C-alpha cells in the first residue's frame, strides 16, 4: 500500500496546479508585450531616392533664324541619396542622373564654310528651292547628358511620405551623345551633283556628334509638390553651344512633371 506522506501529497498538488495553469495559458493564448511604436513614428522618413522627370524643353535667345517647337520634350532619371540634417525639415540629396533632350526646330543645324560658327538653314527653303509648298515630317536635335545633381530639400513634415515639399538644386552635366534626325523629302545631291526628286518618298536621316554643342553643362533647378508628384523647372547657366560659335546666348530651359515613387 502506498504511503500518502504529507510532503508527497503537497508535491502532487503543486505539480497538478502547475499543469492546470499551463493548460489555462495555452487555451487563452500567451499575450506578448507590444513593441513600442512611439519611437518609430517619430523617426524622419528618408525618401525620394528615385526621381523621374517628364519635361518640356526650349531655348532662350534662339535668334530669328530658327524657331523651337513648343512640342520639344525630354526625360530625366536620377538615383539619389537622402541625408536628413538632424531632426530638422531640411535634408540634402545627391546622386547620379541621365537626361535626354529632343529639340524640334524648323532649321537645319550646320557649320559655316570654315567650321567656325554655327549656322541655321531653313528647312522649308532647302526642300522648296522653287518656292513650292512641300512639308517635312520632323527635324530634331537630340542630346544625352550624364548628370551629378546636388539639392537641398525642405519637407513640411519630414516624418511623413505625403507632405508638402520644396527643392532647390545645382546640376553638373557632361554631354555623352548628340544627334540630329530628319524625316522628309530627300534634298541631298548625288555624287554627280544631281538633286533627287523632292516629290519622291520621304527618307529618314540621322547624324551623330553634332557640331558646336557644349560638352559641359551646369544649371540650377527646383521642384515644388506634394507626396510623390511635383512640378519642376531648370535654367541653364551654360549656353547650349560652345563659346565663339556665333550662338553664345542660346540658353537651355525646361519645365515639367516629376514623379518620385520611392
């Protein structure tokens, strides 16, 4: 016969109570302490790492010999770092970008006989030597520029993604490619000096590495917007053409819509 010693009975009751307690906790679920999100909510949000600009492009002081189409356009993409300055609403942005310009004009870009100055030749006069009324489809000057942007960013509430934003910046750029593209009647003369029939089918011609365009670019720019969308503008501090080419006052400008997804 088992001996129900008082100490043995007390131990059995203690083990039984512990098992019942564990069973109750399993049935109800163990509640873990909640993480303190107060500090997370108070952190400044780093943002605007990727910037996409859809631009309208034009020139100031283009001169009377050429007209720039209001449908000239461009595109920019920049990958940026965002560095908040302490707990203030100010941060610094810096990174690497690539931009394209497509300037549509009504005159061919050419050089003079000595390859010194930039000259413009009216497309209408070239393809209508006898005052005909022929039209061309398009002619554009295109550039691709590698850029180093540096900007100061102000956010009304730096702890939120959707907030009012103002940005001012400086951009250094280098021209990596330039081209012209023409689509219209064939106006070129053949090897024998004969001009093809201008009423024939349209042709497409492309020329790379254009004459007289500045390799170095620098400009100031700004953005103003809310959340992931903004309006942008840019003013060139360096003329579009090289100094001493007879077109020193042609200044590139642009404006457009920015999308900042991240």
